[in-house]
C-alpha cells in the first residue's frame, strides 16, 4: 500500500488557486450587485414606508370627511323628509311659473322688488295717514253734497236757469258724463 503523500493536499490546493483567483472578479461583481440590490431594496422599503404613511394619513383624512358628511346627513335628512311633501306640491307650480314667465316679466319683478322699500315708506308716511282721516272726511263730504243739492234746487228756481241746466245736462250726456 502506498502512503499518502503529505504534499498531495497542498498540490491540490495549489492547483485550485488559479481557478479561485479567476473566480474573484466574478465574486466581487456579484458582491457589488448584491450591495446594489440591497441599497435598492432599502430605498424601495423607504418609499413603501412613505407611501404607507401617506395612505394612513389619507385614511385618517377620509375618516374625518366621512364623519363630517355623516353629521351633515344627520342634520339634512330630517329637513329633507319635512320638505319633500312641500316640494312635491310646489313642483307643478314651479314648472308652470318657469314655462309661463318671460325674461321681461322677471326683470319687471326685480325692479318692483327693488322699489318695495320706497313704496313701503310712502305707504307708511303718506297714504296711511290719509286713509286714517277718511273716517272724519265722510261726514264733511256728506254735508257738502247736501249743500250742493240745496244750491241746485235754488238755481232751478231762478228764471232762465232751467234752460241752462238742460243744456249742461245735454252736454254731459254727449260726453258720457252721468
């Protein structure tokens, strides 16, 4: 039997050294690529974290909006329930008004509304005081009519006034004055 040569493992190792050195650039390139991949992964993880945080912030904001909308719905829903029958009755009137109202009529209505403060002021300061005095004017007018009748009777008794009265009556009849 032959004794193993103690240099055989060393020789084998020496034979492997050129191959190992040949692999070193590939290993270095692989390590560089691994490092690049690791850095890209870290950057991707950081971007994912920013996106996750933005999504969380968006969800919090959306939850706040939903809460505000729910509160608004809680306020509006009963009012809409109350208004629905009224709106159902007003809808045909609104349609008819829209179909039959011209732009000129709308403009006239706007002008009238613009003048309402002046009309109200005039009613309050000029017309209403006159209307309140009508109760006291009526007896005076009645007395004045009585005096006019008496004067008319007296004039008919004056000689020649009957013909004048007939002529006045005829002229008034021609003009359509009663």
